[in-house]
C-alpha cells in the first residue's frame, strides 16, 4: 500500500514548524502539536521512528538539524514512507548545492513548496528524480555558504519525453568516443558451521553492478545461467544449456530500468541503462552454495595454563584462482599471556585487544591448504576457573573471478539504432560476509 500521507511537516530541533504541506483534509492542522507534546517534550525521540497518537500515525526522521514528519490517518507502508523521505532529501540537496538543514529550508521556502506539490499528489509519492524535475522546475535554490559542492549545469533537451516517457533515468544526446559496459557480480557468502563440520546456516547475497558509457539510447539484454534466464522450463529438461548447471535465485529485486513486462513474458533481463554507475539487480541464494574455504579447527585445553590450537584451512575453488586478504581470527581466553606459532604460509600474532590469534595470508591459491599450530600460555588465577565459552572462528577474504552461487553471465547484448560496436567487461568477486566456524 502506498504512503497516502495526509501531511508533511519540517520541524527544527525545538519543535518549531519550518514548513508544512497538507495533502488531505482528514487530519487537523494541530496534529503537529500532538507530535511535540507526546514525543518531543517527553524526550522519546529515537526510541521508535513510528508512533501512533490518537487515530494518526507519525513517521519521523532526523536529517541534520531538521525533523521530517509524515502524518498518516490510515494504514500505510512504513518502508515506502521512509524511502520517500530519503529520496526527497536527496532531491532538496541537489537544488540546495548539497546541503539540507534549517538554514537551507528558511532560504528556499518558495522552491520547497513547488517541489512538494510535484513530488506528492493527494498523499501519494510521484516522481522524485532530480534529473527530471530540474527539466521544468528550473529555479535555482539558495546555496549554503558552507557548501563546497558546485552545482552541475547539464541542459537536457526534449523535456516532454523525459517527463512523460518510460525512460526517465536516462537523458538523450549522450555521445562517447569509446562505448563500453562494465559488469560486476559481487557476492557475500555467509556461513555458520558446527565444530563437527556440518553446515548450520549458509546463504549468498549478491548484486549485479554496472557502469555504462554508451552513446544514444541503447537496449541491453542480459542472460544468466539461472532459471530467470531460461527460455522455457521444458526446454531445460530436454536440452541442457552450454553454460553448465543452472541455479535458482531468491528475493530478486531489479532497478527501475528493467522491463518487467518483457521479463515476465520472455524471462530475459532487458533494459535501457542509466548513464554511469548503477545497481542492476540484487538477489539471494540459499541452495547449492559453493563454499570457497573449509576450516578444520582443533583446540585442546591442557590444564589451566596451556592450550594447543591447530587450524587447517583448505581452499575449494579452482587451482588457477586465488584469494586475497585472507584473515582468520581464532578466539582465545581473556587470560592469555602469550602465544607461539608455526604456520605454513602467511603470518600470525596474538591480538589481546580482540582476544584472538590473527592469521593473515596475502594470497591463497586454489586447491591448496595451509595450517597453523600455536601454543597458548594462560595466566593462572586463584579464583575459581569459569568455563570458557568458545566464540566461533571468523574469516575475511576476497576471491576474484569466483562466485559462491555459481552465477555466470551467459551473454550481454547491446543494441542501438546507430549500430556502433561496444566493448563488454565482466568481473566476478566473492567476499566474506559472516563466515564463522564453531570450535
């Protein structure tokens, strides 16, 4: 359900109304007094950004020294309300030279009222794109004297097409000497493994990042080795694809440029890209995750003053690949005095600030293993020893040209009416999210 806002208020830290806009007549003009009385004066700001007072809901967010309050008289989508606030602040900053505070609001009353009329209609959010709104709201905001950002002057022709057309995220007339597309698949693998080696929790969160330097209005089509890129499910069973196994993506979200109608009918990701950098899609995978590392820890407590730590790390990815910046943090008790190490690669040391043995390996080739052996000396205490609850071992790493989900680009096609040639660059990288092994 959309926001359906009844009113929007801008307040300073004292609770004074700087500017407000009523979109519906289902709330009284004194609703902000209830907000001040029940929230600001009772110092409950920050406890919860959503409050119910009487028959109305208040969504509020602090930006710099300004509170933005949305009043809703009926049930509404809270996430949509806060998304509207974030986008509106970004819009105001683009007009005010990068600043948004009480002074910027006081210096731009007329412009803010005009923008509020455009970005919300009868309480429903409308277009909040600065590139489009600046095509027909050409008034310049009064810039703060403390802002170091310079305004960008980009005159754009054909405002009617930009405002009413379906391609509001890209302007016409772009020309590049060299037409290039950079596509990055960035994944974070999350793991929780038991001390016996069984996987308790495992998933991958990924995103497809693009950087486009293309002339004109190109139409791109992206094919992946997942089920959303297949032609038909029956064809998958009768004829395997050339790109190997297929995977199933969960919780897929697309950038607004993706043609969802074509995606639903043809199962292809087709889009007219924005200019420059943008996030094409996000996804999550819970099945068939390829773990880049296997960690086998053995920790023995020898009495009250000694411990033996042995950790073996195996890289499971291809032999031609390698990981960078590998860090293994092995927890030890707080009463640790010192530790001596033997490692087959990298360097290790005891870090008392985090109560861990930190093992760092700059470059970890694929299909290899490294081991760490450490003798830990503990401080003997007179007090009764409490049982040490062993925190999990944590890992950090980056593996270029590897995806834990197995996602691969099958094709990336670029079509533009002028028929120019393009250069496509595709990269993969897998990073550690919450990668933990119990010991």
